[in-house]
């Protein structure tokens, strides 16, 4: 089996310090020291150099080997005048278990591969410093692991180990803004400032003083956010000892009966979310794109095809991805990251044929796995809910790791009642969910009888092989194979025009085509894995615009 390791355009022009950009756009302050770049790397009884933040399995890491245990090490000195009262060491994500040491002293441990974390390193700092990160990743199935597997193939992808998002340091004064909770609808915005009671918020049209940690803001000439008009309101918050930059948007999501059909509404009007499945994998960096521009390219390519939504599938991105969706106008259906054991027979084969209802209280009974999933679901929502582009949460996908979906729905609704919640995308449907979520492969698209908005949350997956842009020369995976671009586009247009479009009047409110790009063996993307070849043409946007307009007739 020959595997081809292809560079993206961004990977061909990689910086010496990749991702040397402030990673937290909704709480940005003038304190940033990037630790990305070359680190010493010890793994599998070898010494090497690795390029952080790319996982060792990736081409961009300069390693291209896997491991279950590894050690990262590097030295650094902070610039003169950088250190204030407190210094924090931040990690965007490390897969799966990280133990961090500074100057020989233990700083802290973190378990879980998809969320950001930080440590107060003030007491451990010296003029010249040595940081060590010891990582263990044996693909513990009780922790969220997404599409990773030790034996990649088909719909399962290369395992990734260790640091895969930005490592950075910031320094703050004793009294600093710890976080913002931004609550905005179509009327006003309320910002809750954690850590500070008094200060002033400076918007583009007014100054708002606050003395109880709560800021209320309504602009004079308010514009509502949508993919067609992604209006963001940027602001700064100044206090005696801190200053941060942030932004918010005004928009409202509802479910209402329109002409006896349950509909998803955006800003008071029925809206069709026409989306694409986005796995967030890249041919050279795997989980980590080569640069911020890679995010922008994917978003703009899908807008070029006429789509207004991405379903971020079983992966959490760094915040810059969501920022670019916010500013460029791309709605996001955000999945939680699955954990638990997966059975092809029970979780895929049987439901595909006939069994799509099953009492999930008796599924996946491992208590540790359940605790870990719930903990990371809560962390995911709390860390991402300020982003206006995120309009929809998916809890479980196709029964994989699914348990007690009614309780998980209630838990999520308490944290965030402002977005749509899809408790069970695909099958093993429960009673507590905002939508009826269908996956339709191998047969014609259709609706079902329901009193909820209908979402076709996966369909399509058409295969087109583009020579010299294939990861695996000997195997391919997808749902319908076409021989050339013209046949691919004719079949794609037929699917959207003659199957999807007629269903809009019958209650379908959103759809998710599989998928943005090829991923390893899967060559069912609208672009190739290296993003260098577009498979779709201008006709796709034309039919997508007609589908979008159909819901308002």
C-alpha cells in the first residue's frame, strides 16, 4: 500500500514559527509570546527535532511517526518588560494526557485531547527557562478521540499524538479579566466580565461604564448577523489594570410553525442552512492546518459553492476557525467529539438497514466514558458559545458512544438555550431533541412524519478520484463513484435539484453534504485532500441559491 504525503499550498510556504498569531480573538490583550517552532522531541527511543504545533504523525512535524509516549523540551527567555504580576502558559490542545514541567518543577496535568488549558507558571519562572511536556496517548476510548484509530482506513483516520495547537505565554496584572460571557440576541447584548467589577467598554458608537461586572449594549443602528451580512461589533474593555479587545454580534434563533411546517428561523425569518460536512483534516498537518489562511480558504471555497454552513464533524478547532466563520459569514453546526467503543455492526450496519430506534439509557454503560463525555461537552459549549456563527450543537452522531440522550439534552439546554440542539444525529433517535436529524446514503432523499424541523444532517459523499492528489493509491471510500468531473457535477446537480430542492417545501430546514475535502481513503470531497483541485463547478452555486430561496417563497 502506497500512501502519498501531499503538501497544501500553505504547507509549501510554512513559517519557521507556525501559527505565530494571537489565538484567542474574543479575549485579546497586548501580551503574547509564542512557543511554537522547533522543540527537542524524544519518542520510541529516538531523539529528534519536531515542529510544534504539528502532531508527530504529520508531514509538517518533520517526524512522520506515531508513538504512545513522548517528551517535548525547549528553552526560552521572556522579553524584557514582558512579565507583570502573573504569567500563564497556554496550550491550545494536547492529545491525550499531558504532564508539564518548568525548570524541573511540576506545573500541572491535563487529560483530554481537544480543549485548551493553561497553568499559572509565575512561581516557576527564571531568567532562562526550560519547559518539558510529557505526553501519553494510547488512544484511551473513554476519552473523546474522534476519527482517530491505530489502524487507519475507510472512515477512520491516522492517530495523532501530543501537541497539535498553539503553545503560548501571556502575562497579566494582579486584577485582570479572566473571561467574558457574551449573551446577545436580536435586541441587546449583555456581557458578563469575570474577575473585574469596574471598567469601561468602548464600542464603535458609545462608551459604557460598568461597576457590577455586567455590561449592557444596544447599538444605535443595529445590524443583525447572518451569513449574508456577518456584521460584528468590535469593542475594548479597559479597567485599572487590564485592557482587552473582543467582539459580538446580534442574531436570534427560533423554531416556529410556518404554514403548519416546523421551521428553523434566523432573525425572525425561515432560513435554510445549506451545509457541508467539515472533518477538519489536512493532508500535511492532519488535525492542524499549516496556517490560519487554510481555515479562510476552506470557508471561502464553500461559500463559492453556494453553501452557508459547515458542520464541524467530531472535532473542535482552535478559536481562530470560529472567528473567521464569524467575520466571513459561515454558520457552524458544531459536533461534540465522540468517545466510547464503536461497533460497525451495531452502530452502522443495523441502523443503516432498519434499526434506528433503541433505548439509549442501556447503551454504552461505562461510567468513566460517560463522565468524560459529559465533562468535555460542557467544556466545549462554555468555551465556544460566544461565537455567533455557531447556531447548532450536535451531541451524539450515529449511535457512537451514545447514552441517555434525554439527560444530555437537558444538561446542554441549561448551559445554552439559545441554539438548536440535535441530540442524536443519524439514528437511535430519542424524544428530547429540537430537530429530526436524518442520515441518508445509498437511497433517495426523503422526509419523515414529525412535529420537529427536519435536518438531513448527512447525505451525498460522491467519489471522484483526481490523479496525483490521492492519499492512498490502492483503496478508496465513499458512496457513489463517478469517472470524471463532468459526470461528478451532473450527478451532484441532480442530487441537489431533483432530490433536495423538492423536500424544502415538505419541511427540510437544513442539509449537510458529505464533505468539504477528501480525507485519507475517503475521496468524496468537493476538493482534494491537499485543497489544490476543485471538483465542483459554478453550476453548484446556482442550484444552491435556488434551494436557499425556496424556503422564503
